[in-house]
């Protein structure tokens, strides 16, 4: 029996077992080690993960060093308004149902077409591939995702924005050859270094390695002075000040021209409550600033750091950020990620805490307008509307 026969037999068995239509599957052969003189063949399947995959998906994120923003539970945030947004959790598996990679995407729905974006809530995300695959296998996994997207969404969507998953140990400003070959245009940010995120590598003990060893005398002096005014930071374990946080966050983002929905904030707290800590700065028992952090097994993520206008005389949100870094260090976390950085002023603020800039590798691909309009025209004639992929 030759290699082609082995492949065909495996394909027939797999399709029958999963009961999928042939054209709904993405199948890729990876040649690995030789067994009895024949290449070992792996059959891979890209599909949309379902609720039944949630626990396995989240375990994959933790095991493979993924971002907080890659957890399956973001589905319940993105789909809070199902008329405008949909969560598309793509997963790729081998014949043993072992996860080889994940790619969570948000779909923005419009009247006649949609757009796709990888993880708009977080600075870190994108593809997450199994670490012990070879470079060739990892590339094949990514190719499979890209081809699945082209096959299933290019006819009904105008574009996709894709962020590469960040490596905290590398500063890579070289655009991906593979993404370029598949028609993705890199948003070159070499001139300004923005947008980026800032990451602080944590070391213990905090007092020696970070407070004395990393932070400037000027910053330490200002923090001490602010504490002498009566300001203190507590960890709000019972979320007693959560309504104050909502109010501060909504008002803070207004200053930067954005609108925050309280309902979305409430949903985030409700879904991720056991993975969140809230550091509240009090003065005269009144909350004046907050640092809200998300956590994975290795990393603390500074998600939001709003402040009351009164706190501008007291280093705004510096005290709760300082407390959250100290806490993450003492608890044994490896990294402290500081979220999106879009301006030079914000970069300067984060670098005071020792955060190192890591550029965001962002790509955009425009789908064929003619193909999209043709697809919409046929859908209207047939009366079937938008076509979606079945979730198994």
C-alpha cells in the first residue's frame, strides 16, 4: 500500500466518523517521521469550536502560554449584542482530536456584509499554535487557518484585521512572509513604534529587583510623598467599589474620545470574576483611582486604570498600578503586560514602571468586493441570506 492509499483510507474513515460534508472540511497532510518505510501522516481539520470545547480550549491557552484574551469565555462578551457581533473560535485538530492550534476571531455584522478582527479587546492574541510542533508544522497549521477563512468568509465579508500573537521575549519587526504571501498587508509601525504594548518582566524580591533595582529615585520619591498625603491602596476582593470603578472608567475614556458601555464592563466582571483583581486607591476613604488586572497562569494583564479627576493631584493611577505590580511579583507571576499603547505620552508613562515596548504586528486583508457583491446578490435571489458555517 502506497502513501496515497494510506491517506485516502484515512480520509474516508475520518469523514465518515465525523459525518461532515467533504467541502466543509479543511484537510492538510503533514509529513513527519518515517514508519515502516512510509511517511507518518496527520490529517488536520479546521472547524468552529462549540461550547463543548470550552474547557479543553482554555486548558490549551494555559498550557501553550496563551493570552488572557484568547480564553473561550470572551465569546460571552463579544456576543453580548448578537445582532452586531459574533465570536468565531477556530480550532485545528488531528485525527485524535488533539488541538494543534486556535484562532479566536470577532465578526462585526453589518446590514449587507461583515468584517473580521482577531481579538480587538486585547493587545496580545492571534494564532496560538502548539509549542512542540516543528516550524514546518506550525506554518502548515497557520496556512490551514488562512485558507479556511478565505474559503468561508471572503465572499461575505469586506476585510479582516489580524494580530500576531506576541512573544514577550522577542521584538520582531519583520513582517510574516506567510501572511504576506496570502495577501495580508502589514501595517508598518517602524517609524513611531506605535501601536505597541509594554511588558515588564517580573523578578523577586520586589523591593530589590524592581523598587530599588528598576524604578527611578524620582518615581519612588513621588510614590512615598503621595502615600504621606493619606492615599492608600487596597485589593477589593469583594468588589465593594465596583460601581465606583464603572463610573471612573466611563468618564476616563471619554477624555480620549471613546465610549464605554457599562453593560459590557459588568459582563466582563461577571464572566471573569475569578481571574480579576481590583486595586483601589482611597483617600479619606473615597476611591480616587483603580487598576483592574486580568490573570493567566504566568502573566498579569493591566486591563483598565481609570481615575477620578480629583486624583490628578495624586499621581492619577500610579499608586494602584504600583500595588498591582508588587502583588504580581510577590505571587510569582512572570510578566506584567500593560495593554495598548497608542501615544508617546502613554508610552512614557508605562516606561516609568520599567515596561519594555513590544510592537503590535497588525495585518489587514481586503476581500474581493466583486465576489462579495455577487454572493450577496445570489443570496438575495435565493432568499437564504447570509451563509454561516455549522458549529459542531
